[in-house]
C-alpha cells in the first residue's frame, strides 16, 4: 500500500510539477517577449522623436527609375491656305451659262436680277474651294 501511495504521490507531484513548470515557462517567455517588444518600441519612439532618419532595408527602399525627358513635339499652327480666284469663263461658255440661267428662271417663275459671277470649276477643285469658304 505504501508503494501505491508513494507511486501516486510521485505521479501527482510530476503532473503538478509539470503544470507549474509549464505555467512558469509560459509566463516567463511571455514576460521576455513583452520586455523585448517594449524595448523595441522605446527605441523606435526615441529615434522618431530625435529626428533621426529611420532607414529602410535596401529591399524596401524604392528606387527611382530614370525616365527620358520627352521634348514636346512642335505642331505647326494651322494657317488658312488661300484659294486661287477662279478665272471667268470665255465668252462662248458664258453665253451657254446665261441660256441655262434663263431656262431655270423661266421654270421656277423667277426673274434673273443682275449678272451673277460665273466661273467654271473642275470637279477636283470644288472640294477645296467649298471647304475654304
């Protein structure tokens, strides 16, 4: 019986001791970590308040990549290109144009007032003349 009681005592002591040992380790390690964290925070605060620059490791420091300075392209200002003044038609063409003008006036019931300017313009020159006006 004393052997059983002694064995139980050893078992309880071992378990209880193990519990207290584990509790000691947990608290002691926790205190060590708290002290280390406090010291680290105090160091950071001291550096920040002293105005000393806190550097970053080289891998964290952003490096600026040089960019080529672009020279702005000079665009010419648009200028009005004068169009050539159309040449009046020769007298035979002008006579045909007057006949057509009179026929149109008769069909529409209008009178031809004055002599409008008359020019013969080729189809390739119509667009530039109309766009310029």
